[in-house]
C-alpha cells in the first residue's frame, strides 16, 4: 500500500517537474524571441524610446511586381492613421493617367495636401517633389526581369499590340525577333520593353549598347529612392521598409493580391531568360544593381535578425489568416467564384485568370470589417478610399490650415536608420484604442488594428477604427 502511494507521489512529482520545465522553456522561448524582435537589441531600443512612424511616402507602383500588395498595405495604413492619400481624379481612372508622365493635375484636388501617393503613374520627380512634403521618403519595387516579362506577356496579351501581333501568342516567337512585333510609339508599348525603366520615368528604348545610359539611370534612381524593394525577397524587403519608416510589425501584414491562377503561368524554356534580359537590358541592369544593394542593406541590418523578423512576420500573417479565414489559409478563387462583387479582381482578358479571395460567411462582423480591406482589390479599394477622404475633406474643410505645397528642398534618407521602436501588443479589434503596451503577447490571435500614438498627425477622429 505505502509503496503504491509512494509511487503515485513520485509519478505526480515527475509530472509536475515536466510541466514546470516545459512551461519555463515555453516562456523562455517567447522571451528570447521578444528580445530579438528588433535589430539591434531590445536594450538599445528601450533606451532610445519610441520613434515616430514615418508617414510621408511616395511608393512608385511598378507593373507585375507585387506592388498591388504594397499599395493595399499603404491604403490600410493611411486609413487607419487618418492620413491623406493622393488619389487620381475621376477621368484618370484608378491610375494617374498612366502612361503619361505624372502631373499634379492628375490628382483629385480633395486629396490634397497628401501624405502618401501610390497609384500607378509614370514617375516624374519634379512634379512629385512639388506635390509632396519635403521629408517624403521614396520607395519602389522591382522584379526579376525574366519572370516579370513572362507575367507581362500573359497579363497584357490582349492590351498590348506588340504582343497581339505575335503568332499563337508565343513568347518564344516574340523573343526570337522582338523588333518584328514591337512598335515603340504605340499606346501600350511599355508593357513590351523595359517596363520598369519606363515606370521610373526613363527611356525604355535606349539600345543595349548604351551602357552609360543604364548606369546613369540607375544612379538617378538610387539618388531619389531610399529603398528599392525586390519582389523575390518581399518579406526581407518589408523588414527594411519597417526599419526605414519605424513602423510596427502589424503595419506590414499583408495578403498577397492580384496573382494569376497557376494555370495562367508558364515556365520559361531554356535560353528564354537570357533573351528576355537581353531585350530588356536596362531593366536587367536596374534589377541586378538593386538586388545587390538590397542584400548589402540586409547584411548591414544583420542577416540573423532579418531572418528572425521575417519569421515573426510570417507567424503574424498566419494569425491573421486564422482570424480572417476561419482557421485556414484562404482559398484562391477565380472572379466568378467570389460572391462579394467588391472582392473580384480586375481580369485583363478571358485567357488570364486573376485570383482573389472571399471571406467565410461565419466570421464575426468585427473580423469582417478588418479582413475585407486586406483582400480588397485595387479597383474597389481606390474608389472606397476616395469616398471616405472626400467625406473627411468636407468635414474638415473649414478648420484645415493651408499646407505649403511648394517645398523644393527634399530630404532623402540614404542611410538606413535603425528602428527604435518598442514592440506593441496587437490589440483586439474591439480594443483598437488600446494601450501601447511595451510587452508583447503571443496569445492574441486577432490581427492588430491599433493606431499608434506615435504617428505624426494630430488626428482626433479615427473613422476607420473598428
Ligand atoms: C514633370 O513635371 C514638371 C513639373 O510639373 C514639368 O515641368 C515637366 O514637364 C514634367 N516632365 C515631363 C517629362 O512631363
Ligand atoms: C502556330 O500554331 C500552328 C498550329 O498549332 C502551327 O502550325 C504554326 O506553325 C504555329 N506558328 C508559329 C509561327 O509558331
Ligand atoms: C540577388 O542577390 C543575391 C545576393 O547577391 C543573390 O544571391 C541572388 O541570386 C540574387 N537574386 C536574383 C534573383 O538574381
Ligand atoms: C466557419 O465554418 C468553417 C467550415 O465551413 C469552419 O471550419 C470554421 O470553424 C467556422 N468558423 C467559425 C468561427 O465558426
Ligand atoms: C520642410 O518644410 C517645413 C515646413 O513645411 C520646414 O519647416 C522645414 O524647414 C523644411 N525642411 C527642409 C529640410 O527643407
């Protein structure tokens, strides 16, 4: 009897020991992770305190580069923080009268003075510098030229005459003799030749042998843009972005948008990538240069800590997916399968399927309002954001102080500021005005919608808080 009792007691103690150790290890691992959330260490960050989030941004949206996902992120940030997003006036569509060079005449006057601008445009530095505040940070994104061209070729097969002329819609045929199909002066010719260069305001038709032009162009882009993101390293680029802007992890959460169906993607046969780079040589030059410079910046931040932040970002994305899509990753749906019309992405032609998402019908109203924005395609979000800004413009019209629009002096940060933020809780949607806690809790499964108190903006109406 007593032996049995003894043994029960032992088993109990052993179990207790195991529980304690696992609990300790569990907590310990959170602590370690928390310590490494930022680069450099927590101590340095605590010492320097909270840095205000940077809110004046030009994001040059390039074509077929994951830039729609970026635009959605900036739209959400602007809404949440009551910032002004410069948007196109109605007769420009949802782009700034692309492919014309950007002009401030294309901006809806009631979206001025802006904090941010991100809809498609052909870059014009002078016009933007006149429009934007003088401490605006310029950002863009590039994609590897071969996969980008394959994407452009499919996506614009219907719109771009140069591609329509090609027999059997064959990318091989186009690349065998591009000049046979390409007409530089045609309306949508920029989708067929050095598209990145064109979007950045450069000359897409400089010959490949003009290496000096490509080099000078790269140098000009580097002077203006503080960060050139790379689609292939999207999450790593976001870590750099977060540090550059002193944003929080919750500010860079995203759901991938405007993607093609797998069936619309083609793999490139051997030799094609080289031909594509040869034909789009200025783009290739840009890409190689800024991919290398991205990796220099990542190394400066520390590859270890970048990897940790990427990991934390991905974990936070998973939590977001859980609360938005009922515990599973969202199904990619073709437009006709999406019940909510607002969530159907633009379809470039019958031959190319662009996938979107729908929300499960059984998620809470709070979750619905939050999650909807993450998956709302550009064509629905742009008019929605415009509407809410027009309303705000009307309400604040009388007490708005005029903003100086003509600030030619521009401070462009070329070095990478270390972020000095304390990680904040991801508050529950119902608790959006919640405290800016300095401890980080992993237990919350709801994505953050907290507004930062450190945002530069004396806004008192948080119309978009849930
Ligand atoms: C760029 O904008 C400036 C200022 O609005 C304008 O003077 C210039 O002509 C524009 N450049 C081009 C190439 O359109
Ligand atoms: C286009 O396809 C047809 C039939 O599939 C083939 O006979 C023809 O040679 C192709 N043309 C070219 C230029 O590849
Ligand atoms: C980007 O640069 C890195 C570092 O130099 C290199 O390892 C990688 O292959 C490059 N990526 C592409 C797609 O060229
Ligand atoms: C919603 O429904 C799906 C299946 O249709 C289920 O897996 C999920 O748990 C449900 N979520 C909620 C919050 O009820
Ligand atoms: C930027 O503009 C503000 C006012 O709009 C001015 O006070 C500040 O000195 C300017 N800074 C630079 C670097 O031009």
